[in-house]
């Protein structure tokens, strides 16, 4: 039985918790939330599903859950791996798919090309649909194809994916295949690509690139850059994450770093737990690699097959906020945002099961004492600023 003092403390704690939750919810759904990286287009094509279906328990994303999560603008990733034949044609196929969803749902979705379009979509309670090409190989060394993608609505391009191009080196190749690279960083043509993107108003995305490419690109770009889905190297020493000097360089450039939710970029111990999981299933893994040599697809298959084991691999949500805190303490709240990588990763922090869970991030920011103004910047204001800066001639 409660003593009166204990009862009072319990009621006070419950009231404070409820008030904090209400505050977070109000901030979340009154802010413009922009996620700069979601891989549902390639997932939908591979699995023969559609974003405007109910995909709960099948994917991280669908249109209904975007609304539930308060997502106002989504950059859909236009991606294929470096082994795909005719990657430019594949890019256009994925763009066709995203625009088909948009045209089928004019009351709930609209294609956006500018920051003003995103704001208009939010006022009209529609999902703003934007496109980001993930990997410079998809322009096939042709500036004309780059411009054609821009005309279709592409507003950022990741300079490399894991594979290098003839004109830019990736983080994977710079760290694991340096001896086989013909060059590190940007070639003369690579610098022309950056300059063309600046002229068009297409954001230069430096996720996935090697450090040499990062330095060359940020030195070449005359406009603020984007890092669409990466985290902090000091907290998790993965080649896909940014070191302190890179974070400072993005801030000096006026760009923005959008945090990736993938467990392996957040938690330095995740990789060892994941390796132990694959070791337990080595025979099955080896069979899968004979069918498809890309390790990512093997991992996705195994993670989906053994969900109970996979639950134990997930880090706490607090680690994602730790990465955000780190950037804010290093350079300020003007240079960080969210780039989930939903439907492109096989493990996420506890509590982040899909796009419907974005409000949990805002709740954590409120708990850590972030102001309403800074939360609005993190959720979308910083990205809007960078997009506007790139739109200017």
C-alpha cells in the first residue's frame, strides 16, 4: 500500500512524464520532418510490392506509416549496386516507380523540387516526394545524363556508393582496396561533375565517399554539401562515418550531416555481434553467397529468417542521440539532421521499427533538453536551409 508521500511522488512523476510526452508530440507534428534517405524504391521492385500498400511487418516504410510518423518530406533513394548493367536505365525505372506512387495518390503525395515545394506540401498535409541518386556510377560518366536526372526531380547525388567510379573513390575502396585504385579522390572529370551539380542546384552528397574524395569535393563545391546518411567516427570507427575534421569541414562549408539509423554505424560492438550471428549460420551463408556474392543481401535474408536472434543484436535508441549530441557539441545544432536509411539496412536501434517511430527521436531530444528551435532545425530546418542555398544561382 502506498504511503501518502510515495503516492504524491508517483503522481508527480507520472504528470511530468505525461507533460514531457505531450510537449514532444506537439513539437514533432508541428515541425517539418525531412528524411534524406529511404531505400523503399529498390526494395519495392525487388519484392514486387508498392509503397502505397499496407506493408507493416514487411518493410520499414509505407505511405500510411509515413503519415503516422509525421514525415513531411522524403528523399527516396534511387540506387543500384555497382555491378548492375545499364545503371542509368535502372535509375529511371526506379524514378518511374516512385512517380507512379505519387500520381496514384494526389491527395496524399506530391513531387517536390524546391524548399518552397516542401513547405507547401506540409501545409497541404501531403508527403513531399524528392529523389536522391545513390552512386555516381548511375550517370555513366555522362554530364548529360546527370542533367536529365535533375530534370526528372533528382535533388542530390551521392558521389559514390561502395563502388568507386572512374572519377571518384569510395570509402570502401580507399580503405580496403587502395592498391587496386587507379586514383584516390576526384579526377578532373569528377571535379566537373561537382561543378555541374552546383550549377544545376543538385546537392553534392558525401556519404559513402573516401576521405580523399571528401576533401576534393568539399574544396571544389561552391555550395553547401549534404552528407545524407552517415554517423560519427569517434563514436563508431566505421569507414562510412565522419571524422572530427570532416564534421568541422561540413560545418565550415555550411552543409548538413544527416544521421544514419543503421546499428553498425552507431554501435562499435554491433559488428562483432553480427559476425557471431553469421558464424552460427555459416553453412547457410556460404550457400547464399554462391547465389548472390553481395554480402548485404545474404545478411538481409538471414536477419529476416531468424528475427528472434536478431533482436538481441540491436543497440539502444540512446546511441543514435549520442551521435547527434556529439555533432551538436562539436559544431552546433545547425549542421545535423536525419537520414534514416530505412529499408536499406538490416538492423536498427531498439524502438525504431519503421517510419512510424520518428516521434520517439523527438521525445528523446526533448528529454535531453533540446530547445524547440533546435529540434525544428534538426528535424528539417537545416536541410531546408541547405536546399535553398543550392537553389540560388
